[in-house]
C-alpha cells in the first residue's frame, strides 16, 4: 500500500573552439627578409633589456621608500598598538583575572540554563531579574526598556510530530514530539517547535531528501527527480551550513508543502548514538534531542522590520 508522510503543526516548512592560426603549404623566405627580421629582433632584445633594467631600478627604489616609510609609521603608532592589546593597568588587570573562579562560572551557567529562554515567558523574566540583581550588586546601572513584540509559542497540548501512514490511515511510525527529561527538577521544558512557522497539518505521498537544504542541494534534487515531482512534496533536510529559515524557504520555493529538519548524528553525535556516547555521559546531543529556534527570515522584530519594537 502507498505510504503517506505527514507533518503535524509547526514543522515547515561556447561554444566551439576556433583556431585562428593558418599555415601556408609553401613559404619562401629570402635573405632580405631574414636580415630585416634579425634587425627587428635585435632592436626588440635591446628594448626588452632596457625595460627590465628600468623595472629593477623602480622596484629597488620602491622597496627603499617603502622600508623607511613603513618603519617610521610603525614606530610612531606602536604606542597605540600597545594600548589596544595590553592592559592599561597591569595591576588592576591581574586583580580582575584573579577574582574569576571556575566554580562560579559553573554555578552561574547551571542556573541560567535551568530555565527556558523564550521571550515573554515567566522563566525568561526570572533569568533577567537574576542578572539585574547581580549587576546592581556590582554597582552597575540597569535599564529595562519595554518592547512590544509579536511572539511565537508552541502548543503544549498538540505536539509537533512526524508520522508515517499507510493509505488506510494506519500509523507505522510517529515521532514522540518531546525530549527525554534528564533532570526532573527542571521547572519547565519547552516542547520542540520552530518559532514563526505556521500552524497546520500537511500530508504527501512524496518524500525527498535534500541534504542541507541549500539552493544547490534543491537544484540537484530537482535535476534528478524533476521540478514537477517536488510540487506538493515533503522535503527532509539536516541542520547545518545555512539558517533553518532559509532551508524552509528554499523547500517552499521548489513547491514543497512541508519540511522536516533534523540533527544529523554525523554532525551532532560524532562518537555515536549509544547512551555512553551522548549526553548525559558526554556533551553531544542524544537521539531524542531537538533543536529549537526561530525560522523568521527577516531582520528585526516581525511587526517592525529593521527597527526595535520600543514605540519610538
């Protein structure tokens, strides 16, 4: 039976070489022609020698001028280079370096990564408040401007899934739509989604693989299967090389109705995918790991391209 590939809501998507040389069958060269040719050759040889001498002299002068010119410039500006590359006050610099503790870096990193970082969520506000208090303790002035931004959030009740169905509707494979939880104390884990992708469910009997989803990948695929075959299809692409939003846009340009993006273990789990080869035994992404991020292809905030949404 035919298989239907389905993507649930939120995962989108001279010439001729001509020789101009011609040779006569018979060429008669008389002595006069030879003498004239010799004279011309001799004059050319002398002229060439003079040219070479002139070039050598010019290069020599250029090297001498360049040497003294560059040396003087470097000498005059060396103090500027030192100020840019060396501490202004070695004592204060060393005091700053000595105050850094690896244990603090570990603690801060664990704290800041224990909460979701999606703008507008309470957990993201809590992280901002933690940073604010620490900056104030250090004597820094903190300013918090207000932004009015169109944001995108996942649906916690309808997970993003990819399903493989038979023509009678029987599901033979389906992704879980969630990740494995390694720390039960985490307050909240955001389910996998790509921000600013439209909601919806798409189905197709045509499923293609397009490497990294670069334009040359899609052109290569189209040259193999034909442009018409890509219309109404779902295209699988792996993360990497280009922005995720561009991958989806390229697939849409070639007629796809859906896109599936995945983490290739060759890139994200180079040691292998066994439990002892990935997180939490190593720092590589486990098999249940899913990237999150924005698929927005413009610059700035969605409602105010290029400009910040501050009301000014």
